[in-house]
């Protein structure tokens, strides 16, 4: 059987099997990307990723799944090799994989610090490092950050540190990669989004955030996905090193 021609644009989304990541995959697919859906190598997430890939393929764009723990450099390297061999490289890398382990510093244990930093920050480093040889000229890297990484938040020192580190890392990459290959690097910084990872936040706290937000609602995964699609598009071709707040006006 003849292989199906790939679109001109190839995207890889880490943590793409559920929540914000899955919505980013849907949005990019609708914008003409073939999407590689990265998921943590567990049976549940593999099943979710395969279901999503089938849905996207049925809508007309090729989609692939690849199980890799972003904290494992060897697994990430294998994923990037797959992107090169199967798709001819990447035009867009979205580092979305992340953890949330809220705790005040006094109550935080070492694992709650290190495991979160490993996924949220070192995972992004691993992906960018191993993507350098497979990113095409004039490609785009987008990190999913958080307004917590800009302003901090009570009980989220680990999360804030990881997202602040991501912002500094990506601003530096924008200066390194722009002159060499025309690669743009930006961060989308959501406020509180009504997605599975935020389900652990008490309803009372969620309501307080809504009341402080000028638009009087939480964000949706679609809000974040559309911001990613914009920054990936030619409409943002002169934007790099930027942190785009998508928070309903909470922090302006």
C-alpha cells in the first residue's frame, strides 16, 4: 500500500494525550499539522493517545503516538529520531508535559520538589536539546508555562520555580536559535484552566480566582490551544522570546 503523503507541517506535543495537550493536538490538526502525540509510557495514556490519533486521522490529518518519559533522555532521543525518520523532522515542538504538586515549603518533601522540576523543566530541556537536530529551519518551539512562573503563588513554590525556569530557558533559546536557523521560541502562560490537572484545586479557591478575573471565568483548554496555534502561525512570524499571558486579564 502506498504511504499517505504528510502535510508540510509536522508538530510534536509532549503530554498530548489528555487535557490541554490533547486540545492543542486537535487545534494544530485542524490547522493542517500532522501531529506526533507524546504520552507517558503507561497503558492508560497510551490508550488515550491512540484514541486521539485515530480521531485526528479520521478528520483527515495524519497523527502518530509515541510513548516517552520526558525525564528520560534516551526515550526523548528515540522520539526525536522517530520524528526525523517518519516525518522528515519537526516544524513545531510544544513542550506541554507537566506536573502539579501543591504544598507550602514547610510541608513539601524532597520528592515533591525534584520530581516536579524533573518533568516541568528538565523535561523541556531534554526535548529541546534532542530536537535541535530535527527542527527544520524557521520552525517554532512553544512552552506551556504559567502566570505562576511570573508572579508566584502561595503553596506553589516548586511549580513557580519550574515555570519561571522555563521562561528564562526559552527566552535564552530565542536568542540562541533565532540567528542560526530562524527558529522562534515563545511561552504561553495560562491562568487557571478548567482541565484535569486543576481538578485538585478546591472549588472555593477556583471561585476566588474567577472573582478576581475580569472576564469572570476560568480558562478552557481551547483558549490555550488557540494561543499556541497563533504563535505557531505565520501571523506571529516576528514574535519570539515572548511570554503570552492567557488568563482572562487576571494579571494585567
